[in-house]
C-alpha cells in the first residue's frame, strides 16, 4: 500500500520560499510510469494543480505558477520536493502531494488519475 | 487551459435520493475525466476514472457517464457517508491539469 506524507514549515513569511517534502512509502518513487504531483487548496475553495514530476525526473508545471515553482526528486530518500518562491498571502493553502496512477485503455493510451494522496499540510503565509 | 465547470455548486438531498452532478469542459476532452470525493479536512479520494470506470473499492451506487464536453456523476441512492464535496478533473490536455470548482452535497 503506497503512502505519502507531506512535511515542511506551517508558517512562511511573505517574499520567502515555501519548501515542502513528500515522503513516499510502500513503493519506489523511481519505478513504474507514475507521475508525482503537488496540488493545493485554499480554505473553502477548490483544487489547484501546481506541477508534477515523472519517475525519470522530468517536470511539468502549471503555467500560472511556473516562474515560481521547482519540483525535484530525491530517489535515495524516496522523496520529492516543492519549492515555491516569492510567496504572498494568496499562497496560503493546504498543500497535498499525490501520485498519478494509470490504466492503459484498449488503444494503448495511458489514462492518469490521482490514486494516492498525502493527508495535506496547511501552510500559512504571514509576517 | 481547459476550463471545467461543475453544476450545481451545492445541493441538498436526503438519504436514499438519486443525485446527479454535472461537469462541463470548455473543449472536447473525449473521456479523460476523473471524479473525486472530498470530506472535510481530508484529502480527496478517487471515485471514477476515464469518465465511467469505477475505482477499486468504490461502492457501485456511484457511476459516471459522458464524453466530449459533458459528463455526469450519479449517486443512485445517497447514503449518510456520501455527504461531501465532489470534484471533476480533466487530464486530456496537460499541463495544466484542471479541476472543476466542486459540488457540495449537503443533508436536506
């Protein structure tokens, strides 16, 4: 059973960088055709996808955040990390890490979906 | 970016009711559409993937349908544990992955 756990500071000052880590257990982060994503949710609002990392280390980012986001992989610790720079109060949210599992349809295309999630970590941006 | 629009944003229903939630995509996403359930202070959980395929362990009262730009999630007989918020998500054109705004199902 795959499990994900977010860790990092609960409070970050405006203009600083928000660093979060997701530790994966129950499976190797570098095996399979999985993506590993960060998603956030401001209080009482919807879900916003931040970006993801493939098992090879390649990344995709949400264009709305791309200039401030870095997602990286540490296979030795079975972890992946998020760095969000120049934060403001608008970045206050619960941050989730999640795995994108998949199934291959009859045409051989991969159909991805978020099948495992961390419990989430609340990060507040405030001085 | 593909915009996902859910309706209604909230609804009130009783145990045993049939509930239908709609999700519309701003362009054709074929059936690259997933549904999630989220309970307060919890992470979302996967219900349906590829528009109509039931994720392992999800009760059969949940079903999904649709293709192109219009999709529905149906709960055939609402149970007490189904009161939650539901989100749709498209994976046809990424990045970015995009979600609908959510539908909150409340007790009548």
